[in-house]
C-alpha cells in the first residue's frame, strides 16, 4: 500500500470533518499531514504550498527548503501529532495567538526550535501553513542530523536506494535494532526485579508485557536517531500508547489481584466469608473503571474529543438507572447487607413467618434454608427494609422456664427446694451469673409456680439444647428429692353431707 494512502487515512480520521481547501489546509493537523504526504511522495513542489516563506525566495530555494524541512522533521521532530488540533480555528488553549498553533518541536544536539502552524488568508479563505520561522530553522538544523561518517563506510547501494521513503541501510538498522532493544529491555528488567524486596512477592523473571513495552521504547529512541520517517513514527507512537495503556492495565490488575488475595485471607481468618460477595463486586467494578479509563485515555491520546463520550456515558448511565431501578435497588440493598454485616452466611434468622438459615447473600437476592428444608429467596431491596431478628449473632441464649409443683408443700420445704435450684444454676459454669435467678413466682390455679431464669453461655443452639436438657433433668431430680411432684391441671370437688328428699340420708364425698 502506498504511503500516501496511510497518511490520507490518518489525516482524515484525525480531522473528523470535510476538508474545504483543495490541498487540505483547513486545519493545523490536515495541513501538516498534507505536507508530510507530499514530501514522502517526493513531490516537493507541491509541498511548498504548505510553507510560508520570507519575501524574495526563489522557487528553487523553496523546493530545497521543503526538502531540508522534511529531512529535519524526520530526524528531530518531537511531539504527538494526534494531539494537534483538527479544528479550523486551531487550538485556543496553547497560550499563543489564535492564528498560530504549535504542533511540536525539532530538537537537535545543540539547539531546538518549535514547529508552528500559522493561519493566513489565501484565495478568499483561511488556510493553515507552516510558519516562516519554522521554515527558516530547517537550514540551521540540517547540518546537525544525518550520519556522514557512517554513510562513508557503507556501500552506495544501501545509501542511494530507498524503500518506504528510507535508505536501505536505515531500514535494515531499524529492523536489527528491534531484537537488540528487546534483549536489552529483558536484561534491565531482570536486574530490576532482582533488586525488589522479597516481601513484594513479585515474579523473579521479567514478564512479556513489561519486556515488550520497555523494548519498544528503546527501539523507538533508536529509530528516531536512525531517521525513521515521521509518518511512521505517528503509527509507532500509537502502538506505544496502546502498549503503554495495556501495561498499566496489566500492572493495576495484578495489584488488584494481590490486594484481593490478601483481603480474602483476612476474611477467612476472621470468619467473614460473606463479605467476599462485596469484595468480588468491588474488584470487578475497579477493573471496569480501569478499562474505561484506559480506553478514554487512549482516545484522548489519539486526538479524539472525549467530551461527547463522557456525556454519552452520563446520559446512558441515567437511562440504565431508570430502566433497572428495581435491579439497582436490590444491588444496593445487597451492598448494604454485606457492608453492615447485619446478617451473615450461616446465621439463623427469625421472620414473621418462621425461622430460616442464611445460605448465600447475592447481589440481587439472599437465599435462605427454612426448617422444612425448602429454599426461600428474598430480594435484597425488600430484605433491607424488613425487621429481622438475627438469632445467629446472639452471644448467649436465654434459659427460662416456669415449673409448677403440687400444692401441699410447706413453706420450709419450698425454701429448701428454691435453694437447691439456685445451687444447680450457680455450680454450672456454662450458665452466666448475670441475671441468674430462681423465684417463687405465684400461687397458680393448680400449682405453686417457680420461675427459673438464666443465660447459657453459648451461641450454638444445638449445644444450648444439650445444656438445657441437663439442667431440666437436674430440676426433676431436685423436685423428687423434696417429696413433691410436678402439678398437672386438676380440680377437687367437695360435697357436704345433706338429707336427700327421695332416699333418706346419704353422704357422698368424691374427689376428682
């Protein structure tokens, strides 16, 4: 493919608008790229239309100045052509005159000079051309570039013959420099990773993305010194920007992965496994933001206006928020549950309809296992507004019973019974001393009621049931020991002796 096609495509994509001038000088970028296109085609006569000359310069001198400027730009230009303005009015934020726009600079060993575009009136329209000062610096810096000592030692065929607008020897040197740059990059990175502290837990061998990126930077520096044409360097710079962004995305993703592993280890040690859901979501959101940022930075580096993209993302985000209102409500409800730690996986929760155990806290809904072993799904948005009694976060479990003993026990016997029941609770170190009590509560309808109130020092309900069983068996033994028994619903009916009209005197006493 001819080089002018690539330049034309580059210029067209960058400008983003229809060029009115027949030479494409409507914007600073299209004019500068038009000059490069003409010089790389070897049409230096056409290239003179993109330059501003001092008065009295002959046509022959104009062509020679265009040739020298082309050579100087190829060897010494520094700047990002993708950042050059593609607007007819130029870049108004560069702090210079509105009719002037800086596109870069030519840097030599002894001096440097800015490359400036200027807007002038020509044939009734405003066009951009390279300023007189930029053209005048070409002869001054022409002698600083080139390799006369090297070229004297090379065969003429490598110097006189060109391929892709480059002398053959320059192209070969650039190709040979690529593996050399990669090898040097690998050696530099190998030394660097050996110096890093062991606690950083990084690989002790250089990774391919880092080697590729550093190697291409070194190769880009060598190519610039050797004289890689500026138009190729535009694409080369784009490749470097993409690789640079890929490298940073790779580095940030590795840092996120390292932090994720550390946090998971902490959660495992502290029995906070339910927080992994929010951790996983946070990791994905950060990675998504990193990718979006890399894409936007890349577009900005390539000269695209990302203001519209940011506005589109904002409008799109609002539209998605309205369309997925319930989904977002559930997601934020899940985040609230996970961050507040109000319920955790494995907790038993009391609902108005019964008791269920938390099996999983997702981003949309929470899964419970009921006592009937069925699965219950509750949307997080609804769960966040419910009143839930979390039985799994109890530090102790209440032991409270009211026992009734039969009537007929004297006060002394009742005191002895109460004292032994109190001793039963006091001697058991699994029962908390706080709030512990045994009280003769009241005279019931058919029993003498005694209340036992205490807290068992466990949060495991199965263990609590075992302890409660032992305590209740102890209560039974104490009651039997005091020649009493537990009362049950009954009543006593008394009928006094009286005279019956039909059968004489009878008396009946029945107890039921």
